[in-house]
């Protein structure tokens, strides 16, 4: 069974691409996510030196302003081409309509021309809130140009069901972002997801069932750790990455 481990960085670390690439290599991750403004020819050289790939470019947010969407998509396509990103992580500030479906197809085509695919991330905080809704995005984008990104936080705190996870077509999956969380202390879901995640196994999510649901079906793919936490930001990034790798490996290998 082949599961690859990657690192989705916390933007608040403020690290440049060369440091992230070295951090990933030293820890054991084979891929790392990069922000659009980190992704340039210098970043590509750092990735090559460290023999680490850019699995995701962060991030495209589909909003209501069509001109702003187009400008941002063009910027992401250029960045994806520069670092040979495999996926452009895409979130949705608006629900999917006939017009937005056409826009999704257009932007997915732009990313594909740059050699990347659209990773459709559902979230209870946005306009695409579940696995079925993300599958509709993939259909709009084109099955050869997009896949569903399943973040464990969004799965457990959103509208998706275990049946959704048990039946999602494996060939439609882009990759998994992996994390855990504490019991909520407020109704502020944005604060909960941005600041109160914990390392896998340190929270309340049933990650054993989550992982086994995919592994028992024969899924093989990439798992990227994304732990956003005020408390864990106090750690040095090498210590954070080491713990994240060890905690994640327990579930997937």
C-alpha cells in the first residue's frame, strides 16, 4: 500500500520556499505546499535541490467578483507552472450555480494548461460544504482536471457523512489533508479551524475510522498534514514538523 506524506505549512510561519523545502526533506515529507507568492523559479530550484515536490499551491478562492477571480487564477497558473505544482487548492466563497460552474471549468482549464489540477476543498465555512458538493465541482471542472480534497477537519465539522466517505469514487480524490481538533469552545468556526486544531490523535476526531474507511477500500495517495494551532505555533518549525510526521505516520503506515 502506497501512501505519501506531505506538509501543508501554516502561513503564519512566514517561511520562504527554500526553508520549507529543507524542512520537509529533513523531516521525511516528500512534498510541501507553497503559497502563490512563494512559488517562483528560485523556489523551484530549492525544491529540486532538496528533492521535494510542490504538491499543492495555496490557494484559489472562488468569489463573486469575476474579474478578481480571473486575475487570481492567472497568477496561480503562472505560479503553478513555475514550481510544477500538482494541484491548486481551491475553496469556494459562493455556492455553485450555472454561472460559477462555467467559471470553474474555465479556471480548471487554465490550471491544466500550467500542468496542475484543481483540488476542490469542501468546507462548512464556504459555498461547497460536503463531499457530494465537491464532486459536483469536479464534474463541472472536468474529471481529468480536478479532484476532491478531503480535509479531516472539514469532514468531521461539516455536512459530509460516513456514507459519503465510504462511497466517494477513489479516482475522484485529489488528496487528504490530515489533522485533529479539540472540542469547540465557541460558535466561531473560523477561529476553531484556524487556531484550535491539534496533532492527529490528540483531539476528538475518530481518525482510526476515517483512515480505515479509505485504506480498506484500497485508496493509495497523498496525505498532507495541516495543523493550525495557536498553541503549536510556539514550537520551533523543525519540532512541529517532526511531531506532525510521527503522529501522521501512525495512522497511514
